[in-house]
C-alpha cells in the first residue's frame, strides 16, 4: 500500500467546490467521490469534511436543500452558488498556475543551469 | 443563512447537523456491511472513520461563529439558576445594588440635564457669548462683565465671523389689557431669534428697521405670559400698554424659550431704548451672544473680536482703555448649582461603591464555598479564561438585574428630587431619564458587576487543582479571610466619609440656624413696588408718591410700621460702592467696598436693627441738608478701628450725585449734590447678614452703610432708584395675610401700581440656608444607607467566617474555652476590621471636609465632637451586627461540630 499524503493546506475547499460543481450532492457522496477521484493517494479525513462544508455554506459559496436520497431517506444536498462558481474558477486557475510553476522548477535538470 | 439567523435557529441547526451526520454514518455502515462486515462492527468503523460524531459536531459549531454568544447565554442561564437557588443572597445583593445604581442614576440624570446637555438650540456648539473684562470690581466679582451697547454695535458692524445679538434685562408694568401686572422684559436685537436658530410660535420677529430709535413700538410676547395673561388668544396686531407706552404685538415667542435660564414675559427692540446709560460706553448692561458664520472657527472669532476690542480701547481710552472683549462658547448658566451637583454625584458614587464592596464580599464568600466546583470544572478541561468568564457573567447578570431595579427606583425618585431642590433647579426641564441616562445606568451596572465579580473570578482555581479537590472547603477559608476583612474595612471607611460629612453638615446647619441675622426676621413682609409709570415719568412727583404709598400702607390694619428700601437683606441684589476716609482717594481698585442701601427713616424700626451709637435717619434728613449715612459696626471697625465713628466722614465717589459742573440745566439740584463732598456718619448700626446666614461670613464685601432715600437726587437717579425700591412691612398678624389689603390700598389713582416678588423675611432667612439643609437631608440619607449596608456587610462576613470556623471553635469549646471567650474572640476580630476601616475613613473624611468647605458656604472646619459622635454610632451599629454571629459561635455544640467534619 502506497503511503498517503496529507492534503495541502486550503485545497480541501477547492476539491469540495469542484465536486459539488458537478451537481447537487450530499456529504457522504462527496466523501466517497473525494476518495475515488484522488485514487486513495490523498488522505481526506472525513472529520474535517463537514466543518469545511458548513464553512463554505456560511460564506455563501454553497447552499443546501433537504431532499430524498436514492435510499429514500432525507439528506442534505449541497449546490454551488453563483459566488461559489466564481470562487471555484479563480481558485482552480491559481492552483493550476502554481502547479505549473512548481512543475517547471522540478523539471530543471541538475547542473543544466548555466 | 446570516449570523443572526444562525444564532436564532440554533436548535434547528443542531437537529440538521445530527441528521446529516446520522445519514453519513448510516450510508457508510451500509456500505461496509455490503462488504461483509458485521453490522455492529460496521457501525463502529463508520463512526471511527468520521472521527467521532461529537467532535465533528463541535467543529461544525465552531464554524458557525455564534459560539461565544451561546456560551454567554449558557453562562447567563447558569447564573440565573444559581441566583434562584439562593433567594436570601439574591435579595440582599439585588436590593443593595438597586439602591446604589438607583441613587447614582438619579444624580446622573440631574447632572446630565443641568450641566452636560447642550443648550436647546439648533447647532448649539456654534453659539458663543461675548463678554468684556476690565480692572473694575465687577470683573473681579463675576470674572466677566457684559458689554456696552455701542461696543456691541461696533462688533456687529466689523465682525466677519459672527452674527451677533444683544439682550438687556429689564422690567415694567403692563397696565393694558387686563389687570396691571409687573412683567419681566427683555430688550433684544432684532435678529436674536434668528441667531439662536429658533422660530417664533406665531407672528414675526422684529425687523431691522424697528431696532432703531424712534421706530414704531412693537412687542413679542413670551409664550407662558401669552397663555397666562391673554389666555392664548390671537393677539397679533393688537396693542398693549407697557410703562405708559403703547406697543403693537407682532409675535409670540416659542414655548419654553429660555434666554440665560429664564423665560421672559415680553420682548421689545433694544435699539428703541434711548436711555443715556445704554447709549454710552461706560455702562455694560447688554448680554451679547452670537453664532459662528458658516466656515468660521471659534479661534477666528476670538481673534477678531479681541482686535475690535483693542481698536475700541485706543479710540475711546477713557471708557474702554482697560477693557478687553472676549468670545467663549455659550454654555448654560447654572451658577453655583454646578459644584453642588458634582458634590452630590460624588457622595452617591460612594454609596454605590459601598454597595459594590458589599456584594463583592457576599460573592467572595460564595466563591470560596464553590471552589471545589470550579476546580472540578477546571479538571474536566475548562480553561481558566472560561472559568473567569463564567464568574464575570454571573456578576454581570447580578449587576444588570440590580441596575434594572435601580432604574425603576430612579424613575420614581427623580421627580421628588427635582422638586425638593431648594429654590428652583436651573434647566430642570432638561432632566429626563433618556437614552443617555439609561446608557449610563447600564454602564454603571456592568462596571459594578465587573468590579464586584473580579475578586471571586480571580480566585478561580487553576493551579494545585488536586490539592483543592482533595481538601474540604473549610480548610481553605483562611486564605480568603484577609480579603474579607479588607472588604469590610473599606466599606466602613467609605461609610465614615459619608457619616462625617453628614455630621459636619448637621453641625453647620445648627450653627447657621442659631446665628443672629442682625435683624428680627419674624413678621416682616417684603415686596418689590412698582410706582405708576405716569409718576415715574415725572420726577417731580416721585418723592410725594412714595410718601403717599408709605402713608396709605401705614393705615392698613395689622401694619405696625413700613419703610422703603432698595436692597433687601438675604434677597438677590446689592449695590457695592468704594469708600475712603480722606479726600485723596486712591484708584478705584484700591478702595475698600461696602454695601450701600438707601432707606426711608423707619427702615431700622421695621427690621429691628439695633443701634450701637448715634442716631438713625429722621424726616429732617433731606436733599438740602447735610448728607448723612449710618454705617454698620463692621464698617466702623474696618475704617476707624476702636475710634468712635460718629462724626467721622466718608468719601464715596460713586454715590448718586450730580457734579455741579455737569448740571445740565443749572437746577438747584446740581448745586446741592456735589460728588466731592463727604458723607457724615451719624449712627452705627449692628451688622446685618446681607448675604444670608450661610454665606455672609465668607462674603468679600461685608461692610455696610445706609443713606436716606430722601437724599437721592432727582431727576435721573430718583427715577432709577424708584424702579428698584421694595417695601418692607412689620406686621402684627401673619405677614402674607396683609398682601391682599396692601395691594388694594396701594394701587394708586390710576390703578397701575403693583406689588411683586413677595416674600416674608422668615422665608428669605430660611432660604439662605436651604441648600445646606437640603444637602444635610441627602447626606443624611446617603450616610444612613451606607451605615445599613456596612452593617449588612459586617454581619454577612462574620457569619460566614465564623461558619467556616465551626470545627475549630468546636475543638476550642471541647478543650474548655468558655462561651464568653469565644464571643470575645469574634468581637475582637470584628473590632479589628472596624477600627482599620475607621482609621482609613478618617483620612478620607478630612479630604471630604475640605471639598465640602470649598463647595458649601458656611461650613466650619472639621470638629472632633460630631466626628466622635458619628464614629461611636458606627462602631456601635457594627458591633451590634457582629452580635448574632458571635452568639451563634459561642453556642456551638462541640460534639455536633466535630462530627460534621
């Protein structure tokens, strides 16, 4: 089993926003989706998922409705707000820029710099 | 959801959180079960992976941002529960606090209304007053003087930063319509109302062209006078007669319009007054106020007016040479009330402080017995901050509850307080329990809550939890003993300050009441008298008119004797003149001053003023005879020492006289009254306490002399004097019962002579110490409350301390200590606290005595006897309060006590 890395600071919010952007979804589904898409590489402590969801909801990036789930039980489904969508875009863009920059640095061959 | 919604829908949020997490766990365990894990194990794993539902919930709650409010509410609920559980403690604490905050709130409401609130005009902060300052005695006596009318006109013309207006205090008899009545008159600049920014209730202001000599007489009526005299009818355009002159009413002033603290009856244009004193620059009768123009600053106005003053000084060296003009923000004129109010606020704060100390010691006693509870909570993970906050919340709840009761007490108490104020409290209309006062009360409640909660809160245990938890509560009592005694001692100290102050006031009042006023104040009626305006206009008739008034009054049944006088002792008004014993007079500021009073011959008989030497005036002292004066023994002593003053002369340059060279029409009068001629002293009378029983000893000018009214020269002076004269009547019956008959008898031929400002001499004498009496009553109440609270404090603390010592005392008794010795021990403990308090309190009392001495007229120095009396009272009461706990201690049954441990 490969060693799992901790999630870099501040990226949990970004991941949640991305997952919720795909369509209304409840907390458990988000947790599962997170696990699937990260292919068990990143460690997402379930305990910090709900406080993060509530924080995003309080900041007006997410909104939630109570709806019947696939099993017939009522569940809290999160949706992205307009503000949340804008936030997702800016954060995603800045993340990509950062990742690219770090990638560039890492690709510099040792001793190659003149 | 907004913060408020999150706070408000707390329960709903909790339910949803529970449901959401429940759903998660259910789904997860269902998933695990599908993989073949036992249901119980699946559920356990699901919980484990979530990280424990309770912890997750806590984190989610933190995210809401409403946590501190919820904690606060929880603490408050807990505090209320604790208060309900201890009704005895709660009642005492609440009553104590309610008394403290209630009294403080009343005093603050009064201070706020009278001293702090701005004047009730729009943009009052831009209003200024203009005064003049010179080297003459008026400036020395009052710190500033009003302004000469021509000086005002010059300022109005030259100032770029100020809109100015003037007002002259005056009075007159309104003979038409209705009953003749003496009215309070203000002669004002046309734009006065505009400058102040107020709109008339009806009609219009004066026009600039009406503010000039010779313009048509117009009048504005004061609102109250309009309602009282005209019944509020529409009288605009009708005419009234004031001092023989017919005016047209053009407006009604707004309701409650007060200028310099008084609501005048009528207003006329100042510019129409052509009296010589007003047109010259040597008299300074005009009150001047102004409003800063848009963009102008106070400093600009000060510089500008100061400069105009300097120019005037150069231009008119003889009248304005030593005179400066100055500008200051216009403030409510409340006179001597200011220091009295601050004094009372200070006294009331002491009461509040005692109340706080009292509650603090009660709370501390509880805190000690709750130490184990707090230690337990600390052991369970509560932070020190959290425990301190809880203690403070509890005391804040107590403070606010006490404050709320206090405010309701204040609501009831404020009106009687204002009514009780001796004389009339200036700006009493401004006193309300408004949001400012409520804010103050809330602040005081919270602050006192914080204050008395601090000591118990800081004792919240944090270290050595183990020791606290293991030890019984009782063994810990010793550590709080010093703090408790400290509380009791400081309460006693504060009470001593109040008690000594009250004692001194009481002593002062006794001393003042027994002072000889210098005259027999019983059965004397005093009233100002306005002669018929027709008579006043013709100076040749004035002397005869006075003669007739006195003659007619003498025949009213019940009148024993009657006299006329210009300034009455112990009433407002005086005339201070410089004098010298040789003809080479020094400059004005070096001349000693004396109170000059002009009287008719019977004055001394009416007032019963004793004659020390020589004679009083007679009907023979007339304009064409030697000018004579009677001095009081104070002046005689001051001017001549032990030498007999009879036959000596005084040079009094400012007496009503007519310099012969200035005689305008060469009449005989001008030849008769030569200002350089001295006055012959024919009699020495006893000193009369002109400034009132309380204030006379401290007065700057105490020397007195009397001169015959018959020697006041006509024409100008006699008229001016006649406008100031009062009659004094010695009666055989109750003085006020003669008012009706006298009024009727003195109406005059044209039915327009009136008596006004009626007093009895008894009343004036009693009013002259009314403030001292009032303060005594209040300080007495404060001191009583302080005494009571201190006794409650002593009782509470001793009961608590002896309660803590039950096992120890039990052991002592078991070992053979007698009940008497146990009692003695408790008393010694109590006496130690009391004496420490008395010692500190005496130091404070000496300072309080100094403040009182500065603030209250007639206060003597601190005297040992009253101080010893009140301290004996205090110690007695305090020991009485210790008696019950002491006796309880002496009756402890050793067996029960030891078994309880």
